[in-house]
């Protein structure tokens, strides 16, 4: 909560210790009162990710899909998802983005053109209400 008082006012406050026990002093003074509630904790999320087919062939369409949910398993709609890729499983680059559907699912198609082994994961960066999450890493093989 945030309570602001315009101008000056009489302030009376009492000191409590961390256990809520009344302290020894009550203070009286004049000043500007402001009480702030700490920000609410972000709700936790979970994200899945898969590629299909895996392995795939160079030039073949690969479906990248998954679902973003809260901890109760409810899908989160209209959330931005990034697909990050790595060739060493250390350095990650956001390569594709998509948005979740009403049920929290997402899907996008890619078409790798050369043989490779690539590591990929889905990432939700979080927003004002929900915390960030990363999927387990998928090793995708392109023959």
C-alpha cells in the first residue's frame, strides 16, 4: 500500500521489534507520511519445448512447439516466447520469437538447410505478473 499525505501532518509512530513486540518508544513529530507496500511476488511459470521430427533432414520443415503454464498448469495466453539456439551449449542466441495462443501453447516452423547438431530451448522472459522460465534443452540433429 502507498499512502501519501499532502502538506504536513502530525505523525505518531511506535517502534516494534521483528517479533511484533511493542518497543519502548512512541515518537511524535510533523512531516510527510508515506507508507509503501512491497511489490507483490511474481507468479512462477513453467515452459515446455520440443522439436519434430528429431532428427531431421537438411531442408526439411521442423516444428518447434511447447506450452507456457503457471504452476497450477493453466496456459498463459499472449506471452512472448523466444527460441534460443547454441552450437556449444554455452553461448545462447535468441533466434526466433512467437506468441502463445489462448491455451498457452505455441508453435513455429523452421527449415534448417545444412547438417548440424544444435541445442535449443524456449525462454519466457517474464512480465509484470509472471516470472521468467526456460525449458529443458533439446539437442536437435539435422542430417
